[in-house]
């Protein structure tokens, strides 16, 4: 690793290419954002990267319109920070966009197709090791087992190709940074993969053993293959549960308002033993109820002096830890806030981001009024209604 402006920069960088439209998959969303057993192809492709034996700088290249979505999804999934940049209209331009943001000090660059979502981390490690020891590029590949024929324009077989000299190439493909930067700077045409481009620039590329699990998800049949792989590995044997949480507090003009984890200066606060954050409390009740682990009152009663005046983040973190200890993972949370004030919409994005970060899962809060009906309509207080989804992994 080398130092850059006083910070330690990993010697290895991985560019995950997820900017393709994936039209052959037949889905409305770009391929990398299609879900398999509850997680997107992009998120699953990140598992192998995070499992590498050494820390790497990770750059994810996605369609321009989905940069914000990708950042939010990857942040909610947890793990090390990821650089997300918009790609181009070809794979080659997308990789170039990833190369352009690599930090100084990066010595080895791996380029990986997000569509190869189940590539084992060991393949990444093999590529890095070979690039480091040889000083040249390395790509994973598998022997070709089918008989290969060359066919003319008329569809008639011309010859049988010697398959002993062939390999089916996969990703990640790894190179010394100087080699891939030079290759992209000199590129005169569009190449099918990065190794071809680097070889065109005059640099050798070796083949290391690939893995059958690194197949590329391209068609609907490939999605079925992915589902089957997960079933066989026992990865998608999960119990999915939902919960509902409701909380209400009256306004207290002598208190400061804390709502959805945020401080609202100049607004009347909410009465309660803690800060009265109805959004945070409703979320906790929904999560605990979904997991069958009690509720806010039984877990965090008013008899606990350390919780007097405590803010919502305290309860959310503790609830998340309670669920994790019992083997549950938070899927997502949706909250409806009911009241006349404060005006919530200008801070919705801020609240969603904070709550999502606290729970490590997507959280969305919306607000509405009751047209003057009820205590909330009369401006006497606030109500929040939360629904939550949690999963319990069952090992095979």
C-alpha cells in the first residue's frame, strides 16, 4: 500500500462494471439491479469483492440514471465505502470511467462484470497473486468441454476446432495499472474484453483457473440457474416475516423536537420518557414484532434511567442488535408519519438516509395529515405507523 495525501490507499482496485441494459434478460430494470432471492445481482457480485484476502478500492460503474440508487443500495448493504460513477454507452467506455477515478497509489486493477455475481473470492485472489508475481495481466478461464466447429456463412461446418488450445474466459481480469491505463489510452476500436485490449497494447496476459460458479447472467435461463445455485447452497432458505408498529406522543412546548432521528430546531418537542421520537419508536416496535421478540415497552421500559431523554438512534441500534443476536436480518422498513407539523418533505431524504444507515437496510418515511380530524389533525401531537420486513436465515 502507498500513501496518498496522508491516507493509506489499497494497492489493489476492483472496477465492477454494472452499466449494461441487460435487454436479453427481459426485465424492466437494468440487469445489475434485477433481484435474485431478494438481493440484486449487483449486491451479490459485491460479496466476492468484500471476501478478498486483502482490502481493495472498489469502483462500481452503473447507468447514469441509477447512480443515486446504487449508492443508496450499497450503503444500506453495509461494508466498506464504494465509489459509484456513471458509465458509458459501451462496456469499454464504462471501464474507462472507472479507471479515471482510481486513486493514486493503486498498483493492480481488476475489472469484474457484475453479471458474474457468484464468482468466488478465491478467483479474485488468484488473479491478484498472478499479476503481482508476474508483473503482467491475468484472467480466469475454464477449459472448453464441448466440441467446437467453425461454420461458414452458409451455415455449413468448415472444420473442427482443436479445443485443447481454447479456454472460456471469465472475470475478474487483472492487470498492472500502468498496462491497462496505457491500453485504454491507445485503444483504437471496441474490444470484447479488457485482456484483448491489453494484448493489443503489447502486454502479455496469462490464464489462471476460473470457476464454474462465475457464469455470466445474461438470459432468463441464467436467472433460473442462479436460483438453483442458491437453493443448492442453502443460501435462500429463509423465513420472511413482517411486523407493524404504531407510536403516538403529544406535543410538549418545553421540549426540543427529535423526529426520525433528526433534530428540528424551533419546533415543539414530544412528551415522553425519552425524546418521544414517534418514527424511531414505531420502527422498533415493527421490527421487534416481526421477529417475535417483544416490543418497545418490554425491551426498553421507562424504568431504565439511562434511557431518559435518549434519542431514537439509541433505540434503533439496540433493536438492530437484538434482532441480529437472534439471527434476523432487517429487509426494509416503511413509515407513515401523521400530523400537521413539522413540514417533513424537505428533510425526507435526510431522514431516510440516516435511518437506513442506522439499520443497515432501506428505510422510507412519508408524511400525511388527517384534514383536521383527530388529535393529530388538531395539532396536539404526532402518530407514526411503521411496517417492517425481516428475514431469518435457515441453514441447510
